[in-house]
C-alpha cells in the first residue's frame, strides 16, 4: 500500500514537471499550466495526508494484532518476495541433493514395489511411486547406516511412508516429503531426536500412531486439511509419561486433569495450519498457550 502511494506521488511530480516544461495539448484553453500544477499539488497533499492516516492507524493497533502480524511475518509468512526467494533457494538445494544422490549412490536398494532408495554422503533419497514397505523396528534396509543419515528426501511419486521406516535415525535433521504423499505409517520417524521441523504436504490425510513420538519437534506445518493423527503434538517428549494418579479418595477436577496432562506431555512448539478443519481439535484443549503451544493460522 505504501509503495503504491509513493509511486503515485512520484508520478504526480513528474507529470507536473513535464507540464511546466513542455505544456500539454490536452488542456483546455481556460486551464493554464500553473493552474494544472496547483491541482496536482493539491492531489499530492491529499495522498500525503492519507498516507499519514494509514501510518497512524497502524501505530494505534492493538498489541495482539501487532503480535499476530509479527508472527506471520517470520520465516513462513514474510513478504511474498522474501518467501518466494527463500523457498526457491531451498528447493534448488533439495533438487541438487536428490539428483546427486540418485546419480552416484554409495549404496542403494528396494523399499517398495516401485520404490528405490539411494544413499550418498549423509543423504537418503527415495525415488519411485506408490507405497513404501512396512518394517519392524530396527529392520529397515538403511538401519545399519542410520548414524550417517542427516537428510531424507522423497522424490514426487511416493504415496506412503512405511511403518517404522526411519525409526531411531538420531542424526536425521531434515525431511522432505513429496506432494504425492497421503499417509505416514506408525512409528515412521519415532525416536528421530534431532528432527526439529516437519512440513506435511496438502494431500496427507493420515498420520499413524507414534509416527513422530519422542522427536522433540518444535515446528509443524500443515499445508492441507487436518489429518487423522493430530495427537502427534502430544508425543514429542523424549520420554513420555502419564500424569501421576491422584491420591486415594481425591477426585481431581476436569481442569486439573487437563492441566496435568499438558504438564507431563506437551513441549513448546509452533503449529502452522490453514482453513477451519483444525478448529475443533484446537478447541478441544483450552491450555495450549499455557504450555507454550502456538497454533497459527496462515
């Protein structure tokens, strides 16, 4: 908005200067150049006043509005140009890692009927289509090199992450899921304690039990509707524990039960989402903010 106002001011000044120097055949005989310049100056002054009014309105906003704008002006919600540039650089890096890994892997194998995995220099790439194989804990084909894996990158085509596929990859810090993904199996990323952020593509509809348990993730981004399995936000502590039972003969209130659940099971995190399909889940627990959990609508 401000850029538009400033642009309008500059155009007015340029037009005024041009008229003063060269004249304009479109003016009627009764309208002199000086009168036209005066008219443009009045319009410029009106634009200045409007701009000042907008600035004053912004300064007088409620603190909550300013806070929300600040939060949405960060990494994910900054100026469109900045977001586009950042996303472009990240996508370029991911594409290069995927291409390099697939073209010259140190080792590779099959992980689904039409899926192949490749490993090189800390990057585990998954390429192909369809569902990934389900595994028992510690039985995935890359488990023996788990301490080397820092990236897991899926090429578009895969529709499901297998059960326990990336169990206990404790050095894993970056996961890129494909736009074609619809589901994530039970325990798929359980125990990946170095994983701090995860972005769920828009087609994901189901997240299995314990898929991210014990990870300690502090930033979730959901690009689609609320999937089945939102309870993953309760699974992030390294060692899950239930609130202790009340003393014999004492019946805790519902508020006490809810608060104690948050105390023993929640960690501070930020959850970005869009649309209204998350509203019912958010409303189901009234103490998110008390335990550092922020739900931010995009």
